[in-house]
């Protein structure tokens, strides 16, 4: 499945263990390959942040960005190595105010994961509260409920232009565009508005 990056407590650790084993057996090139997988995972997260910033007129300072999902995958409250941490930190470093909603992750867990940045974060008990007045929404976890939302209603409560950055490719992108959203989805053709904003 598409994602801003892989998470969870095991996968990255397993890759690094595999790289270490390769090094121990004198397979430097193979080890370098596996290290590059971890490097590409980090790059994908920073690339996502840069796309958000460049699409939104190269500044997200004091803009409210709703983050739907914080867990590393749906149906869990597990946030270990979740891409939402690095993406959230990147957005805050660029001046954004984060509005986070996740149906299973507690406010306390988010505060621990985002230590030192909580002044720029508000956690919400409902997605609509997080989305109200937001300039953009980033989808970080593939929760089924996100697909069932009334996106026309969401569009009505967001700032315009309203941006959707679908980091899990779970939404109906054509439907969102028809409503009026400017949409970015991983691995999909870039919205003409985003191309012009980035000078592409």
C-alpha cells in the first residue's frame, strides 16, 4: 500500500539488522543497498513535507494543517516509527499549527512522540473539529472512516483554496477535485495547480 513512509517497531530494525549481517559477511554493496532503503524512507517523508510547503505558496507559517491519522497503520494505536512524527515535525519547523485527529492514538502518546513541539499542536476528538478552519489536510493513516467522510461538508468548513495531501492514497481524488479541493496523492499525476505553484 502507498504510504509517506513505513513505520512500526520491527521493519526498520529488521532492515538495519540485515544490513549489519551483510557487513559482517563482507557484503558491503548489499549492506549499502539495505541502508539506502532506510534512507529512501526518510527522504520520502521530507519530500512530502516539501510538497505541502511548495503547494501552499511556499509558506505554511501560522497555517492550520489538519493531520488525519497518527498511528503507523490503521486499526492500532501504535505510533512507533510512524511517519506522522517526522512529517509533523517538518511541518511545525516550517511554522504550521497542527490539528491532529486519530481514532485510537491518545493525546498523551502524541505529546510524548512530539516532545518539544506541543505548543504548535492541538489534538481533537473528532475529525470535523480538526478540519474546521484548516488550510490543508494530510492523510497519514489509512483509517477506513476517512474514506466515508462527507468531503463536501469538510470543504465547506476549510479555508480556501483547500488542499488535500493524501499520504495513503485512500481517498476518491477525482471526487475531491470535483468538490473543489486541490489534491496531491503519492504516485499520481500532479494537480495542474500544484505544478504551477511549484513552477513545474
